[in-house]
C-alpha cells in the first residue's frame, strides 16, 4: 500500500509557530512519527510539504500517476480558501483524510469552513500529531474495504 502525506503552508514551522496551539515538536518529529507508524504496518509512505497552493495541486495530481492508494492531507490555511485543491482531489478520486492538528471548531470563525472536506472520506481534527496516525489507520481500513472502521 502506498500513502502520501501532504502538508500545506506553515507546517514546516512546527515547533516555532504558535507553540500554544501546535506544540513544541517539529515537522521532522511529525514525519518520523508517521514513518515509524507506517513501517510497522508495512505501508510505503511519501511526504510533501509546500507553502504554495499550485505545488500542492500538482502533487495531488501526480499522486494519481504514482498510483497512490490514499492521502493524508493537512491543507492548513488552504482549507478555508482553496477551490483549486478541492478540484484536484475530486479529479484524482484518491481516498483522502483531512487532518488538522488543532480543533478548528474552537478557533476563529473563518476557520469553520473547509473547502476540501467534501472530497475527503473523513476529517480528523484536534488530536495533534496523533491525528495523522489515526488518518493512516483510517486509510488502511478503507483501502482494505473495511468501510465500517472509517
């Protein structure tokens, strides 16, 4: 099984950016945690982070040609603004789980809207780094046809 973990703008600044919301662990810590979790489950995982919307769209499109089985996506600020990312997800039809480190429902009003959600099989928010591992597990179950676990 092949998974792709996509992260949007400012996630490369984890550990520095607003530690009261996002914690003190770094982006590298997150990648290491996910990689170890996937390795234990015999899942091939790739990572991509960009601060640029077009690069995220292109990587989503490339996932189709790479025959990726599922994607974990934290679009960050693009969650609330990007029809382009929504359209890319719809065009490739790869099962995707939307993840957010914080609980958006408790944050600013503009963060209440997710443009990408309608193209995702599930949204996980407010579980910090653990949310990414939950998303991986959801995708594994989904790809195996265990829809009840999703």
